[in-house]
C-alpha cells in the first residue's frame, strides 16, 4: 500500500513538470517553416524627437553714457552693412563719433573746454569745470569689436582736472613773475567799461600746470545782457561801432604778460588793423564765438592772473607761490 502511494506521487510530479514545459512552449511563436522564434518587442509609440537647434540671436551694440548709464544709441551692425562692407561701416562710425564728441548745429557735443577755477574776494575758490574729451578713435575701436559678438560700449571720456593743489591757493599771490601795462582814454566811457568788465572776468583766475586758458570761455559773451556797452571795434579793417569794443585791449595786455614766462600758444590772432595800445604784432584779438586767445601753462608750476584796473590804465600780472619760483621752466 505504501509503495503504491509513492508511485502515484512520482507520477503527479512528472505531470506537473510536463505542464510547465508545455506552458513555456506555448509562450513562444512558431514560424511557418516550423522554426521557433522569440516574440518580437512592440515598437515605441512615438518616434524620437530631433535635437533642438537654438535660434541665433541678432548682434546688437548698445552705446552707454558712463555718467548716467543710459543707452545713447542701440543698433544692429548687420543693418548698417558691417558684414558686407566693414570699411564703409567704420567710416560711418568715425563720422558719428566726431559728431558725438564735437556736436552739430543742433546738438551739443561731449567735448568740453576747461573753465578754470577762480579765487573770490574772500580767498575762496569758485569752481569752474573740468576738461572733457571724448576719445573718438577709442570709441570707434570699441564699437567695431562689439559689432562682432554684441555688447555694451561705454563712451571713453577723458576728464582732466585743473593742475593745482588746494593748499596752493593761499600762496599763489606771493611772487610776481611778469607784468604788463597798457593805457586807454578813460573819457571814452563805453570802451573803458568794457575793459573793466573783461579785466574783472580774468582777475584771480588759477591756471594750473598744463591747464589751457581760453579768453572767450573765461570772459563769456561781451553783450548788453552782461553789461557791455557800445564802443569802437575793428571789423574787416574798419573801425565800427559795436557792443563790447575794447575787450581786445584786455586780451592783448594779458598776452604781453604771459608771453614773458614762456607759455605755449594754442590759439592767437592779430587785428586786421594796427592798434595803438601795444607795439605792432603784439596784439591778440578776440570775439566770443569767433577768434580766441588760448594758451597752455607749460612752465611747470601753477600761477594766477591778477588784473589792476585804474583810470586810463590796465595792468596784468602773473603771480605764483614763492616755493614754486625756483621750479619754473620755460615752455617750448
């Protein structure tokens, strides 16, 4: 009886193994030629997406004011022909940079002449303005570089302060380096007044080392609004009536004073007629908005201009600190 039960158990185990083998065979596929193959995997429902191509951004150049951080000009170099004709593009940038620096008939340029500081009656300094020059060549260079890859371009502004130290102010009147005097008819009221006003305008002006003095910038307009009166003046080789006649005597007296210390002349003009208050060829004509008298202090030390106006007489002195007297060099 026991042997029979054991035989039945063996028979059941074998049947189960057979059934498992049949199940595995049923999971496989049979081809038409009778070969058994593994089941094929189902294809993906969506095809793979192609790689994304980033859209190329246009090249943009922004020109920025370094003081305000505002964008002055924003442009696309490709629209202005940078890629097709870079030389013409560069010439257009040079023209634009020149107008930006020097201004046009309708716009004011960035370039600014120095307005020199002045000492008032109480010995305090009346501040002028620094010289500002826009470096046109550097601006064009920066724009050309930015036109290749895009970018911001700051205006290359060169700012120059007056070449003296605050502690100089109290000592600049100590030593007279040079002096020159001219004479006029004090009975001619209008002309006398004009000489007086222009002399006051240049009195106690500080001319620092390497500073450029401009008579027109310092004195300003010689018009009725500024107190100037009618007087004879030379225009096109003729004596005519005009507002401000006589200021050229002030500029000519100044020229003869600073000429003794050896400054460099930036701009100087003669009258079209001889004048009686200085020797022939020793005059310096001026006219606001026209001819100017400009010189650069190349003597190596700062100095001040002093004017002494009296009845029928004008004296211009150049003074400096006693400590600087031995350091003075002659300009070229």
